[in-house]
């Protein structure tokens, strides 16, 4: 029988390693004998409790996994590499990521005073290297997978504004899409998601369902026969 390629998209895990493991088990069961790729849309870290564990897991996976970079990975890398004022990242959930590496950091209430316990060296250098090199998008025959969105319909993907691909927010009436392809993204959280939009340019699906807070993710299942999802697989925390 002819084997079809399926694409399983997971958005914004934010430290919920428990949901990632459950999702991977469900994907293995669902894929059966079909060829498949698991595409993680970024924001593996911050807010939830097990950021380090997620990165360690993803780094060990083979060609079945395509891991994209989100704005939270970018914040972490810049804060450690540049180095930038750590409050920017720590105040956006980076303190829980540091805790997953064994370091308790308290953000100072006073501007300009470094946070107590701040030591970026506790983060494994191999993790920072891996995160820094992650791609921003993955293109298939019918979809473009990205963390936040594709800002400019007229530009080639490799000429897009990289920061906006990780940070932009679509408007509630923005149908999205990119040159006829369906855009699959996260970043903009809705507890009642996923949200699907159908438009002339290909439409979009927002898979960020506020996982770290709600204890739920929804895997989008896609293939090369159509742009929008074939179905969704819900994963709930124990």
C-alpha cells in the first residue's frame, strides 16, 4: 500500500514534559505504518516546571523530529550569549527554566539590581548551542510550520523578518496563509483552541492552547493532500 507522509504539529509546551511524552506516545500509536514527522513549533521552555527535560529529550530524537525556534528560546539564548539584562527573560518565565537546571533565581523588584542567584553557567552549553541553531520554519507541499507567523506574503521564506516570525501576533480577523499554503503556528494562546482560519492565501491554524496553565495540548495532524488539519488529537495531563 502507498504510504502517506503525515505531519504532527505540537505548539508551546512551556515546560510541560509530561504532555510531550504523552503526545509522542499518542502520535506513535496514531501514525501506524505511515511515514511521519513530528514538528515542534517552539517555546519548549519557561513557565512550566520541566524545561531542561524537554530540551534533553528533543536533542536525542532522530530525523522524525523537526524542532523550530520560538521567541522564548530566542530570549534565553540572547540573555546567556549577549549577555542581556536577565530580568527580561527571567520575568517572562525564565526563572522556572533556571529552576529546572537546579538554580533558584529571584528577580529583583528594583530596576538595575541583578537577580539573586543568577548564574547562566548552570544551563548546559550544549543546550544553548542546540537552541541557537534551531530553524525558524519548515515548509511542506501544503503547509508552512512556524512559531508565531509569516509576516510578509510577498517575500520568500528565507527573506522574512526573523524576529517577527517568532514574535508577531495575528489579528483576530487575519486569515493568515502564505502564498496559498496553510500556516501552522503557536505563540498566541487561547485556552479554547485550537483556532482554525480559512482564507484565500491558504488560511492558518493556531495550536497554542495555553498548555502550561491548562494541562492540555492539541496535536494538529496534517498531510500533503490538503492544507488544513485532517484532525486533532487532544492530550490531557494526568
